[in-house]
C-alpha cells in the first residue's frame, strides 16, 4: 500500500526528479532534436551529445534499452548535455549556421549530410559525437571525432564523465581512466583505441 502512495504522490515529470531516483523509478534521457539543442544553446550553453543511429540498427536498439535507461548515464546526460538523437537516414533538412544539410539518397537507402559530416564519413552505428559549447567536435581519441559501437552503461559512463568534466582539455581518455570514480562500484577499463 505504501508503494502505491509513493507512486501516486509524484506529479509532472516524475521520472527525472530526485525523489524518483531515490525510490527506484526509471530516469529517462531528455532527448531533443539537433535544432532544439542549437536553439537552447542560445540561452544556456551546454555541450551537445549526439547519438547517431538508424532505424534498422540492432545495436542502436540495445543501446537504447540497456545503456540510455541506466540511471547514472541518464542523469549525467540530462545534467551536463543537450542529448540529441540524429537518425543518419532522416530525410528532413537541417539548417545549421547558414548551411542546409540534406538527405542524399543512394542505393536502397541514403545518408543525411549532417550525420556524414559529424562522423567524418565513417558511417557505423551506433556512433556518438560530442560538441562543445561553441559546436566544435570534441575528439575522444587522437584523430577520432566519434565514439563508435555499443557500450554497456559501466563502459559508457567514463566517456561521459571525461567530456562533461572538461578532462579532455588537459589529458587523454586513458589518463582520465586512472582518476575516474565509477558509480557502479568497480573501475571499468576504457579501451586503448576506438
């Protein structure tokens, strides 16, 4: 009976409130479009996290189910980033800094120009890109603009912390690993290469 009262006592966006986390309700990432992130940045500067995915990508769905539902990952994304989902095959144009990025069809599918530009034409999914407050790509590894591949929450969280805490400005991701404090109770190893 008490658990029912607790559930009904929450109003509004209960899934992201501190009380919801305390009682174990799921925390959801507040996904927005790229255009919304750019617009929000005009009034409040934040880094932008971009999940580049496709509808047919199985590992993208696993990432959505397992990693982006993790409370620690969702909390860090919601607090420190504008979290963007970008379908690499979307057909809608995106206007950014005076340039219109379009869908380019080829074969049975195609690619959106913005996704191709963000990933430096290295089209693999899922793939993640971080932009700083001035919309510049933040490299994860030397020479790599993105973080490709499925990651479990405990493997993904260190990368979020590396970018959110501005550690990328003073050390590489392997050095950050030595000081990273895992909320999962154990230290995870960040792979040496992407």
